[in-house]
C-alpha cells in the first residue's frame, strides 16, 4: 500500500480546491448574468413576467440543489448533449445561483423609494435609462453586501457537485479518505480548506454590511 | 430525436416515495427541535448583554470582552468557533465528517443518526446567529424594567427577551428550517433512506432517472410550501401568539 504523508493529502486537496474555486466562479458569474436578466424581466412591465420570475425563484429555491444537479445531469443527457460533470455542474449551479441572486437584487431594488421611479419617468426617461442612471447606482450600494454573502453559499454549494462525479474538493477528499483509511484527518482537512476559503469572504461581507449601516 | 418520459413507472413506486418523504420529514422535525434549542442556547451565550440599545446599529460582533455579557469568555470562544466553523463549511462535508470521520475517533453512528446529528448541529449554528440578532434588538428598557420587577436573569431571558426576539426573527428561522429540510437530500449520500435517495433507488430499478428526479423534485417543492405554511401557523399560534398583543 502506498503511504500518504500529510503533505500528500494536503497537496492533492489543494489541487482539487482549484476546481471548487473555478466552479464557484462560473456559477457565480453565470448566475449573476441570468439573475440580472430575470431581474430586468421582472421589473419590466411585460405581462406575466413577475409571475414567471416568482415561479422560477420558488422552483429553484424549493428543490434541493442536489436534485437540481441530478436533473441537469440526466436532463442534458436526455436531450442528447454528451454530459460532462463540468457542464452539468455549471448549468445546475448557475440556475440555482440565478434564482437566489435575482431574489436578493429584487429586494435591493424594492428598497429604493417609489418616488425615484416616478421622478425619473416624469423626466421622460425610458425604462432602460431609469435602470441605468437612477436605479442601478442606488441599488448597487445596498446589493454588494448580501451578494458577497451569497458567494459563500455558492462555494458551499459546489461541494454537492461531487455527487455527479465532479472532481472537486469534497469528491477528492472522499477518494483520498478511501485510499488512506483516515477519514477523520482527511475530512478535517477538507473542512479546514472550505473554511479558509469561505471565512474571509464572510468577514468581508459582514464588514461591508457594517459600513453600509454606518452610512445610513 | 424523440424524448419519451415515463412517469407512470416512477409513480408506480409510490410506497418508496412515501417512505422517503416520511424519513425526510422525521429527520427535519427532530433536527428542528434540537437545532432550535441549540440555537437558543448558543444565541444566549453570544448575545451581547441581552442587547445594548436599539440593535439596529452596526457592530454586531464588533465588541468583544467587556460587553456586559454574562457568559464566561471561554464559552463564548467555543460557541463562536462552532458557529463560524459550521456556517463556513458545506453541509455535505459536515455529514461526511460525522459519518465517516467520527468512527475513527470511536464514535460509531448509524446513517440515520449521523444525518440527524449533522442536521441539528447545522441548524443550531445558523439559528444561533438568527436568534442572536433578535435578542440584540431587544430595547434596553425592557430588560431594566424586568430587573426592577426583581425578575431573575433566567426569568428575564425566557419571559421578556426571548419571546419578542423569536417573533422578530421567526420568518428567517422558517427559511432556515426549510433550507435544512432541502439540505437533508444530501443525507442519501450516506445511505439514509430519505426522499432523494429514493429517486436513486427507483432509478436503479427502472432506469428512469430524469423522471424520478422530477417527481422527487416536485415532492420537495410541495413539502417546502406545506412546511412554510405549517411553520408560519405554528409561529403565530404557539411561539408568540400569546405575547402578540402585549
């Protein structure tokens, strides 16, 4: 049997950690784009749009991420796309993140007084101009803290990609623990690594929140 | 290319689905009870002297040490580490640690107990932070009033501070309990017979993976909506119904 030193375990986990981070970024950015589109759709006065977005959010927040990932994995295969765990995990996490982000941002937009909308439309601004020049600059400030906070949730969510065979931190941790027969040590290391990624972001989100509260 | 979905084959396995949903609900119920108690205890330790002021200002957690809290410093450190560790690691890793890691330390648990324990510990950490925010929002005058009525610390906490705090944060707690219920789908990975693991089982029987997960997904969605209604009702009837008027 090959002996694993602590450094071997750590090094392999670090290498796997790259993929966790990469997947988080894909999901976060993808979710941001889709979430923004959904938000604009919701704010527009298209008939049925708010109801559609509300249903979208309810579905993706009411179904476990694990089930969503399996649906993406098997669903993509069903429509004939050769599914790699990368594609399925990216798709599943993107949709998941978009539902949460659009809901977070909707709250931020709702926090802007109605008068701002009315004033800008009385200045004959178009919907696009209203969003661009009036709503966005104000909503942006409120939105940053909860958005950064949600990034932590996305990073933790990528751990579930292990169940569809995505080789990230948790999956590699399980493989190593099977090889070394030392799950206690390995999973402690895995948890520590997630903590080292997530905790600074949590602290940053908290300090942003504090700063925002101080400004009010 | 034609996709044929066969939901009948999946729904024919309804006893499995019901068993799974039963386990999901049982685990959620047990974890909610224990997790909320744990959360209240930890919130009590972490809250700054039962709230110092209006509680809307900044600085939650910014003051350490001489903040009027009655819990000893080492206990605050331990609880703080617990809360931050749980909140900043994925649930699946916590579950694997308990199920695969703890036996190495001599603690051997069945899959169901490990799932329950992981869920309760997870909810406890999140609930602690939520409830703490409610406790710290208690106006100082209420605590002073309770003290001037010669109420003990425990009386003040359980009769004056906690009920309105729970009322304030109940919607957040409900959301967190639902997140834990959805998170229990991960417990299938350690062979707990909960709902999502039944999708796997059905899949292995009739190869209808996509349909099985759609059915299970819809069931989760319904459970989620029903649980939210139920918890809102429980909240308004039992948790703070009596103190609502006062």
